[in-house]
C-alpha cells in the first residue's frame, strides 16, 4: 500500500524530531542570532537561548520513544505557549529591543502556531502498532 496513515505518522514524527534537534543545536552554534529575537527587558538573553536550545534538543530525543512521545508533545506545546506571549509583546512594541521589525516578528506567530498544531496532532495520534495476524 503506497499510502498508509502509519507511514505518514512515522515520516511526520521523524521530521519533527529532526526539526527540534536541528533547532536545538543551532541555539548552541549560533546563539547571537537567537539573542536578537529576545526583547531587551529579558535578563541574560544568551542563557535563555542556551536553555531553549537544550529544551528543544531534549524534546527531540523524547519524541523518538513511544513511552515519552506524548509528554514530549505536551512539552513542545508548553514551550510554544510560553514563547508566544513574548513574541506578541515584541510585535506589539514594534520589535523594540530586537534587531527585527514588528512585521518581521509577526510573521513568526503563524509559524509557531503551526508548530503547536503539529505537536498537538502527534499528541492525539495513537502510537503506530504492528498488526499481528489473526489466528483462525
């Protein structure tokens, strides 16, 4: 069978884990880039960047195991739920304290909502199980 809901779920889950692992690593490799997104009212922005990078890498690892997957999805939802008000504040202040304009930052909000939907979808999708042959 070419299309299999389980196969779609596996591909999506692998892509999500890779996305968060890549993003987490990027927070450590290029922290100054991410510091520019953080409003100046938040103390120790580089530490916050490193903490969010570690959180994303940890969540990526937890996505790989069926026993921790749902919790990882809820962790991702929490992560973006906390980040969203910061983004909205930054947009409302016109990007003040960042090196980006309000409209540039506003473009990130739909992207963050999409990431939340992706995690929510995987939190509700049952784990893919192998079908065993039915004994006659």
